[in-house]
C-alpha cells in the first residue's frame, strides 16, 4: 500500500477548502477505471479505489449496470463517501480509505439517485469528471435527480492535486526510473534497426519488471512521420523496422507507477548517423525543451515560459516552415492530466485563465516541443520533471540525443 490514511485525510482537507472557496456544499467526483486505467485518476486519488473489469459494459440503460464506474460524494464538513456499482463483497475494502462506503447494485444510475433523495441532497452540486459517464448512464442519473442542479466543475481538484506530497514525489521518482529504462531500451532498439514492435516490447518489459504499467507505447517511423509525430497504428507500433537514416519518435505515456502519469518522448535516427539537416532539426527541437527546463524556477509563470518557448522556437526555424501546430509547450501531471497548461507563445489555450499562475515546488510538470523543417519528418521531445526550490528535477533521464 503506497499511502497511509493520514495522507488521504490531508488530501480531503485540501478538497474541502476548495469546496468552500467555490461555494459548494456537495461535489460528486466520477471515475472510470478498468481496462487501461486511463480515467482512474480522481476517485483513486481520493480513496485508492479502482475496478478490475474490462470497461466493456453493455451499452443499455436497462441492462448495462455501470460496474466499472464509481463516484465519491464530497459533503461539506464530512469525510468522503465512496459509491460503487458493485457488491461490497466483490471488493477488498481493507485497501480503501473513505468515511462511508455505499454499494449500488444492480444499476447505480437508479439506486444512487434514491440515496441522494433520501439524504436530502438538492440544489447546486458540482461534478468533477463530466466526460466520464456515457450519455445513456448520465441521462438516467439526471432524469432521477430533478431536485439537483448538476454543475460542471472539472477544475475543482486541480489546486488540491498540484502540489505533491513527499510520498507522492517518491512514487514519481520510481515512475521516472521505470519510464527511463523503458524509453532508453526502445530508443536503443530503434537505432539498431529492430522492428517497432520489438522496441515496444523491450520498453514494456523494462517498465513491467519494476512493477509499473502504461497506457500506450507509441513508436512512429516511415513516411507518416512527415505529417504526424505520433503513430497512427492501432497499438502505437507496427511490425516493421525503420530503414537506416530514417527519423523515428518514441513516446511512452500512462500511469507508469502507482497510478501516476508520465508521458516523455524522444526523437532519433535509425543507424545513428544523421544527415546535417536531420542533425540540425533534431538538435533544434531538443534545444527548445532544454532551454525551457533551464528557465524553470519557483515563481516563473506559464505565460513567461510560453513566451520563452516561442523565442527558442524562432531561433531554430519554427516559423520559417509549415508546422502541424500545437497550442501547448507543457502541462501538469498527476493521476490524470490536471490543466496547468504552458502555452505556445502568449495565447490562452482552451480558454483557461491560468497563464499568470506561477510554478511552485512540489509540482510535477511536462515540457514538450515539436518541430518540422520542409522536406524532413516531424521531430518531438518531451521531459517530465519535479519543480524544486532550485529548478527542475528531471524524471525521465533518457538522453535527449544519442550521438
């Protein structure tokens, strides 16, 4: 067990403070785990709960009981309530942390509203995870709760989750070691001319031997890299090898260890003998991330990092060539992707008004850059790091350049 009850209690207190600041008496947090655990984040962070189902529940509001969905009901001044669609005998509650556990078989979308009515929950209720429930489940829930004004509040947990505890940072350091081993193994295999699937297998083995996991191992090479920096293959890799001299990218992302996400990436050249143009392109892209990492100190804002990123990109010809533009140079990391975003330039991405929020020690963030020169494939680099009192402690220690 990675965390003690005292750690969870401290998290609950931070969330309670955020509820008071946002004027909420009640907040509901949704989660879908199962399968790849790509949406395991918030209920897991609050209670250590996740399910081991397939995530392929039948798509029917009459028959498809949402077993792989769960929720935490946060009530002002109370410990969290964990609500699940399973029988209590189907879970190991000794591993969980909550104030109250409520089971809702056979269809949580019907029985949960009955509980809310019985408890007098009405009026404004904030919802975290508005994109988690399938439409037919949400329609049933809302049709049975006319007394509740459900308010989308997906950013409520961002503040409580941004500064990691000392124990969370130790988990992240373990995750960094595992993803470093995996990323380095995949890069070496691709440089040596092995098949992309073999490179992915070596990355997966390195991570899994250390007790970790992943959502996707993405290895891209060949003509398609001219248009996309990530693979369009179903699993993220194919059964082909890059040809000598081909550029390739490797990205590993997901809940690498203990449910905490990382998503580093690198670019290399098969055979490790780049042409002068390739060398300038790859080193130029890497220099954007390197320059941003050096600028990370407590107090610097996302806006300042974004403006610096644009200046660094200009120096390596970003604006001299058509690009597949991305609006970001970085983002937050936790048990999901909290939207602390670092823009490209001075624009506010996705309407978020957070550009003047400073980075603080204890944050875990990502910095990334992508660059294409006319006639050459797209390159990309991403590094994940902890913000410390003195700067960036990089977690993925795979070399940026292999020549």
